[in-house]
C-alpha cells in the first residue's frame, strides 16, 4: 500500500493554532464581555485578564473545549462571509 503525500492543509482548523493565539484572536474580536456572555466562566466574568484566562483554560479542558468550539465557529462564520461577499 502506497500513501501519497499532498500539500493540502489539514482538516482540523485548530491544527497549528496555540491556545495563546486562539485566545488573543477571540479577545480582539469579541472582548471579554462578549466572551463572558457566550462562555460564562469566572476567568471571563470576574476581573478578566489575558494571563488569568490563559492559565484557567490550560488547567480546565472542559472550558478550553468551549473556547476552541467558539473559535472554530468564528472561522466558519468568516469563511461563509468571505464566500458570499
């Protein structure tokens, strides 16, 4: 069996995206207030900061998954806007 290597990008939209980069983009795009509304966790609700949020998300897989899901949804939304615009 021969496997062919292609130059196609991976299908995982999170491939190669660090949590730090992902969080930075979400904060710039939505701000902490909107993030707290969409994902009501203490690190976004009470005295939010980039460092405390990053630390919290690294320790809590369930919260990190919610943030990653929002990031992927944002990517899909932007792709849809780019296709229609």
